C-alpha cells in the first residue's frame, strides 16, 4: 500500500506543480489516511503548514502566495485534512479567487457530481459512482478590516455598508480601537470544496 501511495503522489505532483490543484487531485488524495501522507503531498506541491494546526484539523497554505514577497489574499489556495466524528475523513481545497472557484464548480459537473441538496452555506454534491463520498461546495462570507494609512486620503470613496449589522460593527470597532483611526470594512467571500469520505 505504501508503494502505491508513493506512485500516486508522484502522479499527482506532475499535475499539481504545473497548474493549480483540481478536484481530481483532491479525489486522488483520498487514499491518504493520515496527516503524514497529506503533509508529504503538501510539502512537495508547494504548500506550507507554518501556521500550525487549524481549529478544525490540518491546513496548508500555498507557500509562494502567503510567505513570498507579497500577499495576494484573494489568490491564496489552501488544502486541508481532518477527521470528523463517525470516522469521516475530510479533504478540502479553498480559495478566495472567484475565477478559480468557478473552475472547480465546473469540474464538479465534468466529474458527474450533481447537487443532491442545499446546505446553509452552499450545496452538497454526489455521484453514484462514489457511494461513500460527498462533496460540499461552501461559500464563506466575511468582513475584512482594512485600515487607511496616511497615503490613502479620507475622502476616498468608502465601500458602502452591506447592512445594519455592518454599520453597527463599524461603530463597535471605532469605539474599542480608537487608535486605529480611519478604516474600511470590506466584504469578502471565499469558497471551500470539502471532499467527505465516509467509512464503508
């Protein structure tokens, strides 16, 4: 079994290093049963675990994008691995890049996964060829606090608040952190594709 995993990882790496990871890559990784195997793939594919253990499991960030000369948060890719209750194993790929998320969504159709039901933050996909596997496509919405430095004029157009909750958030932040000065609340979205493998 070790030999087959090594060969599998080598095949995946040929694809992973030449282009962005696909859901096909993640499906191949479901033969990894622990963080040692996932870590070996992550390291070879240019992903870093420098931030330690995530609260939900292990997560690796694309090294060049996070720890390079500049941080382009939108284009940071993550891969993850965790074990849920009931013996489920979860393999994930995440991005803040809208075009990349669209590519992964289109790939779901190419792999013959169809929406089985909606989820609070997205959809659950299944394929009858994989009875013990489901894919959850999730949209995570958040608000980023971006401080305005001296080079950004205060009269610069401010992103319009999305709702009353966001207006209240602005007031609370201004009161609790007056030293921050002027800042913007910027709505952001990220996509997480979770491949969930259930025990036989």
